[in-house]
């Protein structure tokens, strides 16, 4: 049987490993010098090829599969799933193992590599220079590998990246805040990471693109699959200007569970996660809580207390997340030393620039009608002579005018906000 396979048109010499190679010898499975994989891609690439194949077998976030990879390596796991009589995989029931093997029978790494190459993409895995090592914080839930579309180096971009996530059915306020965060972060040299979904995700991506900045879309499907369909143009722009990232092989479509599991990659890849609008049962809260477990910064943009779309964000803030309202405050939290948000204060009013004595005299003047200097001196706690001198100074500034021997506020001073220097 082995000789027939070696001589047929589907010989292992003519393609990378595929499902029909399950009956190769134990020596071949071990990766010896005559190994079929070794003949096709070289012994050093056998592990990578096994990981490519396993992306069609093991679902994202499967910690049991991650434990097998850690204990045995991808090549051995693949051999145990494809070779008759191979050793069992610990913790897998016969029914589950049969499911894994059925998937493995349909895996064709060469086909997947050709498909991602046609989409101008590539595959990276742990050990590659481009692999973002912060994903290793996921432990056994770490991706088997990542499929990418786009030119930039993912590891370099991930060093200064922030996730902006939130509700799909967002409000205009939420869309505005997400776009403002996206553009503001991009202008400050940060990469905006999100999931390319409708609502907050799309607004964050568009904000970054509009600012000419960098953005990464982490998909719950193959990187050559456009989902959602309504974001075909947006995903195309991200592939040209940024990066498309996914755990699933080319052609795979999303499922509800894959959306949830995708969020752990967004959380682990970035320095922090900002949630803009989320209900109590929102997938974006899964991202935020995963970020908290990974000791990443977790932030939330507040909304109206009466809005159900902000209820999840407010609960997140009560649970220890940091309130942010713009890109400056976000960068202050996730950035390096010295990247501080500018100090915030209200507008500076002309009265704020007065010296304390002049300010007390001005406040002692009634809103209507004149007042004599002696009364003003008494109310301001100063002498009549000093009061008279200060009144002439206030007159020069346009605050007061003389009315006989008395003084009164000018119309402009009456209509200006009567704000004290301490803001009360």
C-alpha cells in the first residue's frame, strides 16, 4: 500500500502532507530522514505543516488541544490523529477522538497554503520572528497559529496596540466616541485593534483609517472570508492599509462560539481594551474580562445612566476598569512614562485673572444699582483708599463704571457668568 501511494499521481513528493498519508511507517511519523513530510518541506518545517493542518482539526481556544501541543508537539499530535494504531491522546473520549480524526481526514495543508497565498496572506506560528509572544499568556488556549493578510509585521504592531470594542447595535454617541478614539489613537502612533463587526468595531477601524493610521481586524473566520458582508469595503481597506488576523484556515466561516473565543486573542494581543457601549450580556465584556485576567489595562467609556447599551460598561467600571473619555486618557494608561494626558479644566474667565482683593471688591458690587466705596470696603474687608484704587483698576478693565460718587457693574460684567475663582 505504501509503495502504491509513493508511485501514484498523489505521491507525497508531489504535495505537502494530506489526509491520505495516514498509513506511513512509524519511522516516517517520527520525522526520520525518509519522512514524507521531510522529503516535501524539510524536517524543520514538519512542525509548521502540522500546525497548519491542525487549524482545521482543533477549534480555537480548545485547551485540551493546547495541552496536547505543549506535551507532544504538533507533529506528534497530527500523527496520533491520522496514523492507524497510533497512540491515544490523553483526556479525549473515543467519540471526541473520532470527531478529531474525521476533521483530520479532510485537512490539506498545501491547499490551505495555496489559498492564503492567493489572498496575499501568510501563516505564522509560535517560534516565528513575527509571532507576538504576548499571546503565550493564554497558556493552553494560545492559538495554534495565525493566518494573516497584509504587509506589516504583527509582532511589531502589537507592541503599541489598543483594542476598541463594543456593541454592534450602537448609538450615534457610541459610534462617534469609537471613531474619535480610533483616530486619536492612530494620530498618536498606536495601532487600533478590533473585530471588524458592525457598530463600535467598524467605527473604530474607520477612525484609524481616516487618520491614516494603523488598524488590525481579528476575525472569527478565515482571513479570505468577508464577514460581515456589509463590511466588504472596510475589510478590503484594512487588508491594504493594515492587517487581517484569524485563527481559522482559509474558507472557514464564523459561528457564535468562534466569535466569543476570538475575543481572547484581541485581549491578549493588545496593551489594553477600551469598551464603548455594551449591554450586560455583550461579547465585548468577554474581551474586557479576559484582558483583566491577563493583567492588561481595561477601560470603559461612560454613557447615559438610562441607556441599556452603557449598562455593561458601567458595571465594568464598578468592577475596577478605568474610565476614559478620549485617546489622551487611554494613552496615559497604556503608554510609557511621560505619555500623560493634558490637564483638564474649564475655560479661563476674565475674573479668574484678577488679584484676590479686586475679586472680592467686584463680588461685593450688587447686580443692580450703584454702591458707595465705603460699603464696598466693608464688605470686601479692605480700606476705603485701597477699595477706591482697585475700583479704578476694574474700571480700566471694563468691569465697573462710576455713577456720581458711587460705582456699579457695567452691563458686560452683569451678563458674564458670575463664576468664582474656585469654581463655585
